C-alpha cells in the first residue's frame, strides 16, 4: 500500500525537506514537489531525491501554449521526473504535444516514460464555487469526467481529481486509467482549505491509484508516525 501514498513536500525549507525525506525514505517511495519545494531545490532535487530511493511527482501544473508545455514536460522528463502534471483545461493539443515530447525525451535518454496527468478541477473548489466562477453549463462532476476523457484521448496516463469523482471517472475511462487524488484528510486531521475531500481509506476503497497527503504528515509533530497511521488506514480499505 505504501506505493500508493505520495507525500507532498509543500515547504520551501530546504533543511526540513532534507529531514522529511530522510525520515520517510524507508516507508514512502513517492514524494511530490510543488512550486515551493521546486523553487528552493531546482533540478538538483531529481538526482538527490532519486538517490534516496524516492520517486518524484513534479506538481507544477503546466498550463500554456502547446509548444511551451511540450518543451517544459520534455525537459523535466530528461531530468528524471517520474510523474508530471498539467492542467487538462489547457486542451487536447497541449496535452498531446506534452505526451509526444515526453515520449521523445524518454526514448532519446533511454529512461522510463513518466506518468503524465491532467489536472481536472482543484479540490479547493466545490459545486457552488464552480458554478459561480466558471459559468459552465456542466455540473462539476460532469466537467471533471469530460476533462478526464479529454486527457485520455490525448494519450495521458491519467488525471488528478478529487476522491469524490473517482467512480465516475473509472466508469468513463476504465480500470487502467491512473487517478491521483489530493484532498485526502485522515479523520484526525483538519480539512484546511480543501472542499471535496475524503479519508485515505475511502479514497482507496473508491479506486484511487495514488493519494496525495501533505499537511497531515509534514505539519505533524512526528511525520513518520503520521505517515504510518495513514498507511494503516489505507490497508484497512
């Protein structure tokens, strides 16, 4: 079950990232680097964290014209990112260009193809907020499924989506489609600014491929114990 847990290193404190990685490296293979961590560590994070046995989810949510996103995804593939995301709302052409660029970079450098994900609708947005801010004719869940299908058509491996949308995505995109779910809060943790959330066990039970957990682990007095508690919840799914 530990291969399904991704710990979000959402801090710009290099020393704390070092301690967290060293503390968690034996039980958590996957770590996520967002803007905070990446702006501190840069591309040197790839050989450093990989050398400790971590797989790296690069969470920069690329969203730009197809040529720009393709270039950046190809570059991060060469550096050794194992999972890379981009906003699915960037469109079919953008996602397809990114996938082709990653394939070329992986082949040229004889490295594995990264898992490419389309970000659907952020977990900080609920139905009311979605309707007020986006003016879509679709309800939130239908928009998430639409974006998931678009990502699949473009050749991406999967999507980032709320755990509440796992089941409709599975029905639309199949069992092999990767679904990475943030918005995970153990029963003992604060929900923070997340809206569409569930517990680790519920997300696994619904069919999540991976779950992403940040603050409940990295803000804990004992991050190792917090991670072990979450893994135990996941095993009980």
